[in-house]
């Protein structure tokens, strides 16, 4: 059985609010079935963000696909799965995922991920129960939990694997999974490895832009060619008024539909680099492709386009980064597998703290919250908790300063972008 999922956007007729979420369709031999109960859940619980809706849709597809392989559902239409599914099905699904993981000797999905995915499935059945739909899942019972530390459970898994695989490997694989996750800032070498590995340079440009601004992936995707409203002054670097060009940064307001809007600083050095590396070189040709493909001019609200002339979104960024990481690892085996595009977001606040404190980072004086610096970092990042954000990045900055043995105390010049600083420091190491 195959499944398809895709995003939809619409205005809710009841609340008149704009909604955006994924919907799921089951592809049967003679029909396509819109999974109504799944889609109602996605509409009511994940419509605030496509970013959260997509993994929720994939998780439910994974569970429904498993159900379709069971003897229990052999002659049952998929539209009735939610009625016959029970706690034991959720538990067996977890076990099956662990068995498949052991056979592949893979670190993913970890036991923690398997458990959390099962909890999300349970929340789906809780939603159905609350809405008055019939289901065999009892959300108040813990019989859906698979205890992979149980001797009986491990013996059962060993029989199901049918190979000479020790189920205790579950613990070893979980340890490997934790070890592969980065515990420190992405290094300068890793940054250069990654941006050189992207097959489409637009993703390297976007990664570099994130290094110098700390804005989220979605916010980078939505960054405009030319702004409007409070961002009316925002244009390609060479077209901006002299008052902005001569300044070290310009303000940029990020609009949010539900969360509070925030105004951040975009360094002029980053806008200059953006123009030189993308707007003047790649954008013109991609803009033509957009027009040919969509039958209209590319609007000024869209800046980043891929090779085919389509707007770049978070999913494309994620896929491109996964592919680039594989190439980066081939070139540099020390490149950490757990790194992702999001790592660039941590670089800016850490360097901001290093630049501000210098050698004082290694003293206890830094433990006292610097309200002004903390507020600047928190606002730029879009966080709510000032003290936690500040203390976390202070700790990371201390580690970097000690590791770099003084290199971390280098400061930005007003005309130096983040990637220019990184390249300069790497060159000075040679």
C-alpha cells in the first residue's frame, strides 16, 4: 500500500483564519482514499505550521503502513483502521521498528524516537476519542508502551530477527545515536566543507546568510528581494540609499501570523555578500526560469530560487543539506553526521559573545547576565527566555575560546561578513 501527502492552504470558513497543513491519501489498487480522520487531526492540531504538520503526517503514515501489513487488517478497508486499532498494535509497531533497526544495524531511529513517535500516534487516538469517534485504543492505559529493557521483550525480538543478532545491541545503537549528535559549535572547517558540497549554490548562499544573521531556516526562505511596509528600505545592496550602505547594519522586521513580530539587525556586509554571490550572478537566470514556468514575473517577495526557478522552501533546504553532508563526509571523514543546516543559527550568538567579552569569557564576571547583550541575542534569535538563551551560548562560547586558544577573540570589522571572517581565520591557521 502506498501513501501520498502534500500541503494545502485555505481560509477556515468558521474562524476565517488562514490554515496550512498536510493531508494524507492512501493509494489502493482501484481507488485513492482520503484518510478523513487523519486529515481532521492534522487540520485541528498542526495547522499552525507546515513544519510541524509534515512530520506528524509522516508519522501517521508510518503507523498506517504497518497496520496494512498485519493479519488483523487483511480484509479491512483502510478507512476503518482507526476503529479496530488498539494499544497492542501501537506496542507491536514499536517492536517491529526496533527489529528492522537491528537487522540493518542502524543507529536510527533511536529507542527514544520510536517511543516519542508512538506517543504522537497515541495523541491521534486521544483526539479521535475526544471527538466522539469509536476506536479500540485506550489512551489512559499504558499497554501501548514497549519496554525494550525487559528480558521477555528482548527474547521475543531475538526470535523475530531470526538471525544471530544480540538484542542488547539496542543499547549500543542508542549510544551511537547520541554520540553522533554534535555537542559543540560547527567548526570553521565543517562550514567550508558543507558550503562547498552543495550541488546547487543557492543553498550555500542561504547557509552563509544564516551564519551572519541567526534567523531561522523558514525566515531565510521568506527573505525578499525587496521589502515592503516596514521593510520598504530593503533592496539589493547597491540599490539601497547611502545612509544604509554607510551603516554597519539595517533593521529588518519579521512578520508572524500568530507570534509577535520582531525587528532584527541585518549586517550590511551580509547584504553586500548576498548581492555579489547570488543576486548579481544566479538570480537573473533563475528569475527568467520562474517566469517561463509560472507565466508571471517573480514577485519581489521571493528571492531564493533553485536551479529550476522554483522558490526554495524548508523541505528543499533539508534535502539539499542531507545530500551535501554525504559529499562533505567523503571529502572530510571528520565531518560530523549529526550536523544540519540549523547549526548556522548557533554560530552568530556564540561569536557575538566571544567578540563582546574576549578574554573575560574565562572569568566568573561573565556569569552575571549582561542585559543589553542578552536582549540583543534573544531578540535576533526570536527566543523568549533571556537568561537561558544567554547562559547556554556563554557556555558554548567558553568552550570555543578555550579550543581555539585565542583565535576566538578575533572580532568582526564593520565590512567583514561571517564567512569572510571564517575564511580569514582558517587561512591564518595554515
